[in-house]
C-alpha cells in the first residue's frame, strides 16, 4: 500500500502513529507529496479529488482518504481496539473530532500566512481560528484529562498530534499557558516511540 503524505502534515502523522502503535509500519510505503489549496503541486488529486493528504492507495480497493478513515482501516486491520465500543467509544470519537478541529483551525492559520499574499492577510481571521483552538484546549484541560490518561485510543493519538503541530507551526501562541495537566500529559505521550519517530519535519 502507498500512503501519500509528507512529514509536516499532522493528519499524516496521526496515521503514521497508528501504524507504529499497531505494528504495521511495514504495510505501507510513504510517497512524499506537497502542495497548498492554491497550488496543488504534487498532491495526489488523481487519488483524492479533494487534493488532500493523507491518501492510502490499496491494491484491492478504492483509495482511502481522510485520516479518520485511514486510521480506522488500520485499526480494524490489526484488531488494535483504538476505537472502543460503548460509552467510551462515543467519547473517543468526540475527542478525535476535537483534535481534528484544532488541527483544521491550525492548518487554516498556516495557509493564511504561507498561501495568501501578505497585503491580504486578515489578522481577525487568524485570531478567530486561534480562539477555536484555545477553547478546545481549555475543554481538554477541564473535561478530558481522565480519558486522556486511560487506555490508548485514537482520541489520545489525535490530541497528541494536534499539540505537536501547535508546537511546530505556532510556537509563538504558547498553548501551554494555564494548562498544567495537559502539559504534563503531552510531555509523557510525546516520549512514546511512535511520537518520536514521527516528529514533524519541514
């Protein structure tokens, strides 16, 4: 199987962490691609008409895209249990959605700076995106620490990748301020082999 992505994408990182945590690193070859919403570059638009990464080309089925779909595919393939059943399962999916929402806003902030001419950048837009992130981080600190400290699941992986991306692309925003429990959790999770091996580059 071919995983289209790059070393800077937090959504690709989420898939790569799942691969590492479930012992499936050898199941894929990473095809490095890059581009932006205004210049698709080498993004796999023939595989994913939306032109987004990650995309997973398989020899025996359609190309899968969206990190949530690909992560679920590899979880089921390995029987890893990263998507638990019952009440915790719904919490896990909500936590994953929260992490992906943080990433959506953070990536939009990145594109506002790198894809829009400086004269047209809109600071209120950047601040509005960060407000979404800050509210989500506050919710993690106030509501989700018990879940984050429980058995490994996709929600935890998503949050860890989101926090890593904030450090990578938005270090000046200091997501850690006033969130001591989340800071401690992130430091411990970031020490996992899967996280160290997939640290963003580029």
